[in-house]
């Protein structure tokens, strides 16, 4: 007779334990964001690059706009390279190289560049945009 309450207690403990284990598996299996850390960094970079793409190289105050955009891209590119280099070494290296060329080109401009000097930024801007787009394409399967 005294075994009956013990069996019921053991059965209750077993049921509770199984329920907790099942709950933990469900949370681990489908909870949260399973995307790699670099996904948000790539998204931030793409936003910064989109800003740069929209710059009118023949417009007023172009140099300060480009400088601001390049600073934002620098920060985002550093984050992307840090988080994605192991998985995407070719794409991150291309991004570093193209951005380095763009950054150098912007730094070499005089304080009051001519229209011709500003238009010379078009190729390094296009190269940086292309490298960012290639990295985004490479990461799409993991990030979408």
C-alpha cells in the first residue's frame, strides 16, 4: 500500500521531466534568429553603399557627402570583414581592396575639388558598390 503513493510521485516526476525536456528541445529548435552574425553587418553595409550610390558627383557639397558616406562604409565594412571573413574570404578581400582604393581617392581630393576630380571617383565608387553587392549575393542563402 505504501508503494502506491511512491509510484504516483515517481510517475509525476517523470512526466514533468519529459515535459521540460520536450519544451527545451522546442525552444532550441525553433526559437530565435538562426542567422549568422554577419547578416546584419552585410545589411548595414548595403544601406551605406546605397547612400553612396545615390550621390550626385556633379552636385553641390558633393565632397562632404562622399566623405560622410565613406566614413559610414568604413565602419560597416570593418564589421562585415570581422564577422564574415572566415566564411567569405574572397568577397571580403575584394571589399577591402575596392574600399581602400575609394578611401584613398577621396582623401587625395583637394578641399575644393573640380567637377572633373569628383567625377574621377565614379570608378572606385562603382568598384566598392560591386564588391558589396557580390558579398551580399554570396551571403544571401545564409541571411534570407
